[in-house]
C-alpha cells in the first residue's frame, strides 16, 4: 500500500509540472493540508496547519483559494488531494487575492501552484 501511495504521488507531481513552473512572489511555509473545500461558484479553498502570509491584504489568511477556470486548476486540486491523503507536506505559491464568493465578499490569498514534499527514505 505504501508503494502505491508513493506511485500515486509521483504521478500527480509529474502531471502538475506545468503548474510548478509558474514564478511566485510568495510561498507558504511547508505545511499539512487539513481541509479542502469546494464552492458552487467553482472556487476551491485549501486550509493548512499554518497561517498564510498576507502581503496583498486579503481578508482571510487561514486558507488559500483558486478558481477552477484558472490554468492548471485540475492539476493543483489533484496534487493537493494526493498530498492530503498521503499525509505529505506542501508549499503553496500565492499571489494576489481571490474573491471566494458568497454574501460576505471576502477574499483569500490566490494559489497559483502546489508543491508536494516527498520524504527521502532512510537506508
């Protein structure tokens, strides 16, 4: 089962290569994904066990968000789900703020890449 998890993570990281190539002005600390939420307006939010930097003055800093219409959205979601289910740490590249929708009109840091950290096995 452990080999299957490693294989799934490797495939997801390979598929998200185009997403990882995006330059980012800010990156979150290595952290664990604690929740992934979807909204009817097509916005995905990723919550981690660390607080997001708020360089752009977003309303919410306990999550990052991306729109399913953005380039690489499906790859970022697949990579985030894989990392979450495998218990692996991630960093999230963020730039700007995204309106997460709803009556509140709140914004969250906009995610533009997801990087998964795979531990090196000790020999």
